[in-house]
């Protein structure tokens, strides 16, 4: 049986008030929550949230390419989160050792166009701890 849950849309920095229709853990719909200060309307991204969450090609696990770039089949293989983080950390450390931390540019999408808002401060902390002054947004 579907239930209505007062919530907010996390897909950008605005955090519009919303009502989620949920059935057995599945998001069926996201609609405005008129009584909320930012709940008068939802943008197209917010309305599409159920499709985004349930998209059959949505990545849920880290993948590693096993074939060269440009190959007809990239040969993606699933790996654990720990293995993915260790791989990225090793590659970043190698670049910093060879060329200095300034050789790395950290990039982010705009918080007004993505769900990056909650991660922006963490990315800044990571970039500073790494020693890179470079950020592309």
C-alpha cells in the first residue's frame, strides 16, 4: 500500500518541500508540498526523481574498465567500494609524487543543478588536504 511522506527534493541546493509517494521502498512520485516555504512547485528534475532513482542503467556500484578507451566493449567489471577507493587514492598519490599535488584538478557540478550541495564542503576539505589549489565548477 502506497504511503505519502512529507520530505524535500535533494536534487539541488533549493531543497524544495515535497511529498513522496512510496510503496514497499519504491519511490513512485514526488509532488510539491504546498505548506512548506519552498514547496509551491517542483522543477522537472524533482518531478523526474522516481525515474532517476529507478532507471535500469543507474550506477549503484563502482566499475573498472578492463579494455582500452575507444574499445567497442569497455569490459566493465564490478569492484568493491574499498577497492575503488584504494585505486583512486593510489593514482592520486602517484600523480602527486611525480608532478606535485598542483597537477590534480578537482571538479564538481554546480550545487544548483545537482545533488552536490551536501558534498561541496567535503570536496573542499579533500582538495585542501591533498594540497591542490585547483577546483573546476
